[in-house]
């Protein structure tokens, strides 16, 4: 059972998101700046993920 990179808890959900080669609960994958949910698209810089507005 994978651990969530956002909350360090086991992911028991039906759907698992994968970004930056790490697994996330859908509720835990959020923009590092504005904390908006990133369910469809995200951008990365280093080890952080961002929404389009905060990345550019």
C-alpha cells in the first residue's frame, strides 16, 4: 500500500494520483503556493508542485 507524499498516510482510496514519482491522495496534491487542488494538471520545479498560474 503506497504512502501519500502529502500526508504520509497509506492510500486506501480507489484512485491514486502520481506526480514527481510520488503517490498522493487526490485531496493532498495541492499547489505549493496557493494550495489549490491539482487534480488535472500540475507543474513542478525542484520537489514542489504548482498550479499553472503560480508556476508561470
